[in-house]
């Protein structure tokens, strides 16, 4: 066997292996992601444009869309503030309980969303810890928007923090220390130094949080009460329509939910393309 053959065969073998893995990956993506996504839109328009529009503009569907957008508008800013604050505390300070805080941030990834919903039922339900006290004062948490917002906030809490923490750890605290030395207070240091350095990771976390908030089902299903036209978000409304064998309407609303996800992905891709050099510089800083 010649030296040329000795070095050429592994290369050809590597190319064959790469082709196999790429083909397998594309096949899995097609089966698990693209085919279901295409099916949603095909089924949504199966009965024509008029039925599609009517399904999205009927009162219960509009109420579901409005509630979903409202909950997302509440949850995303809250989790952005909490996520950045927890990331700042974890990466910039040493304190007892840091590992516990990290574990608590990851907890929603580990537990079922249904359990997260049941926790709020235990706390705010009629027989819960605070239920009677709230009922006496006419405050309704469960089966209303506040309970849905709380449940959604719990299951989406880690997304912003988990995007920001690794970047802040990699960047260290040298720039913040320099700003402090020059006389900047903590608030000014955050706005002038820390925030610009984490803005892209923060944006990714916000996008992921928003996408999960719009599509959350398990926790919301437990605390919403399934009141049609009042506490049904888009995922819950889709389930109701599907159980009623109203497939055209259910797939129409599902296509709108899928469109939200595609827009989120598109925004992320456009930002990566537009600011590729700046993103690369931040990751290697």
C-alpha cells in the first residue's frame, strides 16, 4: 500500500461518514420538524381562505390571541429583569447559596409544567394556602389572567438567565472593575458596560422566552379553568377545537402559533447575519 493510499482512504472514509450523518440528520429534521410544520399549514388552508380567515376572526379565537399576547407582554419583561438580575448576581458576586440559586434557575427545566401549574393551585386555589384570604377580598388569581401569567413566568424563567450567564462568566468582571475605578456607580456601570456586552445573548433569551410563553400549554391548562373566550390561550383554544372535531379551525389557529415561532426564528437569523462580526467578537472577548 502506497503512502498516498494510506492517507487518502481515511479522507474518503471521513467524507462517506459525513455524508451519512448529514443525510440522517436531514431525514430526522424532515420527519420531526418540516413535515409536521408543512402539514399544519396544508390542513389550515384545506377548506379555503374564507374558512381560514373566519376561524381566526371568530370571537373565541380573537380572545385567545389577545390573551396569549397579553400574557407574553407581561411575562417576557418580567423574566428579562429577573434573568439579568440573577445572572448579574451569579457572575459578579460570591455569596453563600450561589449553587442553590443556579439549581433553582434550572428547576423549571427539570419539572413538568403540569406540576408547576399544580403548585399555584395549591397556593391560590379555593382550598389552598392563600385561597380563602384572596376570596374574602375579591382577588382572583386562578382561572384568570394573573394565574396564567404566573404559571407562564415560572416555566419560562430560565431562558433569559441561561443565555446570559455563560457569556457574563466568559467575559469576566475586568471592564466593570475599570468602570468602578473611574467613578461609575453600579447602575451606570451596568448600562454603559455590562448591557452592551450581553445585548445579543439577552436578545436570544428574550426571543426564546417569548416563543415558549406563546406556546405554553401544560402549566396554563392547570390554572386557566378552560373558560372559553376568557381564559383560553391559543394552545388551549386549539385543543378545544380539535376535541370538537373542528379540524379546520384548530389547524388555522395552530398555523398562527407556528407563524409566531417562524417569525422568532427569522428575527434571530437576521440578527446573526447582520451582526455576525460583532457577535463573534463578543463570544471570543
